[in-house]
């Protein structure tokens, strides 16, 4: 394991890496769970009289979401309940002056770290540790805290460079995400383990099923990926209507794998028995999968019978993991599958983890209580990698930093 902020000496000058990467609409940064989660770490550090200098990224160069972090400082400040000063500089003179002026308990957010050209190239930690960026900032601090679990799959300077040159600690988000997302591999469960997999990306679903078939007793499928598996099982669904582009390319790329997974792990796989679509009057309608001779509708959710069956399986489970939505829950008419499954989980006392940036959004959208789940992840790509057992470089560095001491 790694050291956490419980192990920090008193009154440190801390460089704290957060992941505040957020949706941006019409130039406006949207508040989301990443702010509230990281605010807990930042508040705890400030209340302990550390000097807290935060580093974070937003978007990628060339994209609309690549904006300054000035708005992030305001949103973060509201969640922390203390002023978060912002400086429009990553590591130059202005940033260094603001860092020097900081008093114990004060919080500063530096500019979008991806505006610094040393940050983004994926390089090994040793190279990043000797970059101008890391060499300019590191001497200003006593220690480095990484709380950016959801970016831990990236080998960027701010994630892998500092733990080589500063004592390194995990923040509260890093700690809780790591523990929950590796639970599927590390915890012993006494009863059945169920995994609900959906969403739009077949490769994610296949990767999870391939990596976890010895840990998971049954997979409940939905979403686009679920429809592709229905196609592999011989149903006349899982292809694009007209000019859609969700199914056919994924089918061409993954057909053999989906068929292999279905053949090898069929006993563990539960597929939808009914699907939902928008009828001519715009209302939700459902059809049993066995009655579909030809796909004439765009299926946007699993049906009520499927939700009942998945609910039964969840109630029998000792642990449930969720990756990907069962339908287009952003449209209220097609939220029944995703919300029905989340409600079933919330009502049980099984160990539960809900992940995937989009899927976890359904929790607040439909008024579910986050506390009814063991863990709601704020990670997307890192969550998938954790489930499939792929290493997260920034986490490994926190672990090796501890071993070096
Ligand atoms: N049948 C479907 N057709 C189109 N989109 C779907 C369908 N089912 C689920 N989705 C979409 O999948 C998205 C979530 O998928 P994905 O990005 O793979 O998962 P996450 O980011 O939550 O891990 C949701 O935004 C939802 O609208
Ligand atoms: O939002 C993030 O990842 P996610 O979309 O997989 O959750 C992280 O901030 C990483 O961002 P990146 O995928 O631009 O490197």
C-alpha cells in the first residue's frame, strides 16, 4: 500500500494533485462530484494547517473543454468552505510568488497543468522528474499528495514526476477509490458476486468479462453492448438502423470476441429478455426479445421483465459492481433499466460499487442516495483499468515511493 495523508508531518508545504476535469457547456464549467469529493481532502489538509497548493487539468489542447481553471477555483472554494486563490500560471514566476506568499491553512490553485508543455507527453517517471516543470516546482514543497485517482492511468508529469523527488502520499479520494475499485480482486465475498455491465463501449464490457470471469458469478448485460451480445446469441438486434453508428462498426471489430465470450462464459451471462423503444406517439413501449423478428426500432433501454430479473439476482448477491448504463437514462423514458438496477442495489446491504463517469451521474439525476452504495466512483478509464487488473502508473509510484523510504 501507500502512505496516506494520515502519515503527514505537521504544517507541510503540500503540492496536491486533484482531478477536476469536468464537462464544460458554453464555456461554463459544470459542477460535479469531482469537486465535492476533492474538497474533502483539501479541507482536511487546510484545517490541519498545511499550506495547500493544488494542481489539476481540464480538457486537452485543441478541444472546447480546454479552458483555464479560474472557474474551478470558485466552484472548489464553495465546496471547501474556504477561499481558494487562483493564479493563472503553472510554474513560472507568478506561480512561485503566489506559492511563497501562502500562509498555513491557505489554499491556492495553479493554472490548468496541461497548459504547460512538459505535462502531457506520456513519459517514464524518471524523464518527467527532470523536466523543467517538475524541477521548478518540487523545491517549493515538503511533500506531494496525489488525490487524482481518476487520472492515475496517465503517465503525465504532474502524476508521475513528483513522487520520485518528493515524499508522496495518497489523498482521501485516492485512498477510497483504490480500496473500492480493487475490492473485486482483493476482497473475499461469502455469496454471489454480480456485475452489471452496459454502456456504449463493447470493448470495455468484453475486457471486464474476460478479466473477471473467475471473480464474478454472473454478468447482467444491457445498453449497446448488451444488444450486441443478443445479436451473438442469434436475435435479430444489435445493428444500426439507417445511418446510425453505434452497432455495426463495433460488431465488425468485436464479433468473434463477443461470440467467444458468449460460448465460454454463457452460464455466467444474463441477457435482456425485453427491450424498450419510443413508440409512434413518443411514449415508451416494450417488446419481448423473443418476439423480435427484425429490428425496426431503436432500442434505448432494457424492459421491465429484465429489470425484475436483474433485481432478483442483485437481491441474492453479496457484492454488486456496476459498469455502464443499461439504457439512455438521460432521457427519463429510458431510465427504468439503469435506475431500477441502482434502486435494487440501494435497497440491499450488499457491498456495491458504481463506476463509470456517465453511469454514476444517474444517481443524482434520479434522486438516489449516494450513501446507499458502498462506493460511487468518480473515475471512468481508471475504473475500467482497475477492474481489469491493469496497473495504474501513478498509484504504483505512490506505492514504490513508500517502499523507498
Ligand atoms: N441502448 C442504448 N443506446 C444508446 N446509448 C445507450 C444505450 N444504453 C446506454 N447508453 C448510453 O451509455 C452511456 C453510458 O455508457 P458508457 O460511456 O459506456 O459508460 P460510463 O461512462 O458510464 O462508463 C449513457 O450515457 C447512455 O446514454
Ligand atoms: O476525466 C478523466 O478520465 P475519464 O473520462 O476516463 O473519467 C481524467 O481526468 C483523465 O483525462 P484524459 O482522459 O483527458 O487524460
